[in-house]
C-alpha cells in the first residue's frame, strides 16, 4: 500500500511573511563551491518564522520549552475542519460544536480557514479569523496535543494580551501557526507530524508539518 505524504508547510525564504514587528528572514552565503569547494549559508530568522510550533514558554515564564517536551508530542492523529465560513472573522464554539465527537477522537485539530491563499500578500496580516475566548476555553476541555491554523496567529494582532495563546498553552495544547494546503485533508483520516528543531530553552521553532495517510 502506498504511503502518501502531504506537505503542509510554507517555504522558508528571504522576504517571507512574518508576524508584524518580527525581523524578516535573511540568507547570507558564507562559502561557495567556486571558492571553498562547498556551499554553506548563514540563516537569520525568528523562531516563529513560517510554519512553526509555539511552546508554553512562549507566553509563560515557567512554561515548558522545546527541550522539555518528548518527541511523541509532535505526532498524532489529525483532523481538519472547515472554518472558512466563520462570521465576522471569529471562530466560535457554535462553529466547532458540530465536530465535538470527532475532536474527541483526534490529537491534532487543524482549522482550515483558507487564509493561506493570501500568503505573500498584505492581506495575510489583516482580517484573518481568530478563535474567540469562549472557543479557546471550550477546546481546552479536549485532550489535544495541538491546535493548528492556516493563519499567522490564533489571536488578533492587537494589544499585549493573547487570550487564546494563554488559554491553550496553559493546558499544554501546542499551537502550530502558518499551516498551508489544508483543504485536501477535509474529511480524511491522517497522521499529523510537526517536528521542531531541538533548541535549548526554545519557546518556538519552525517545523516541517506533514500529513501521512495510506492511499
């Protein structure tokens, strides 16, 4: 039986979208095949660049960091639900409740808003749907390893309060942001993987997020 691997990650490159106020990614050549006989680059990028996973230490001073969490926390049964019709850019409990039975049986819930189609444009930063505080509280009652979204954040980019991050990370639910290409996974069973770099005291890391299923 053929194993299908679906890439759910954006490419990391100079000029890629990043959270407002975060320095962009830069690549610097430090050797070349012509001069040194081999090619090497220096990469400068935020730990929240591109498709990435947030740890509890992103929000909480004493929260768990990357080196505190076992690798099996980054792989598990996934499901995608369509939230593209969320009214006024808010993902509510009412939008999620019809899927409560399926959410109970998964480990990674991925929300498909369709917003990744704006990647690389100014629209990507504005008006994206976010979880309501009530929806975050409702989801924190499930035994999820992680919540993934195809937007730049689970919270609106205003103020210094991040209620959705705080609620879910406090419950140990990891957050995967800037996912891509989720629509083909609607109504399909798959294994989700989002393995991070092994960074000491890392509060976040870019990941290569993928979905695995048998064809």
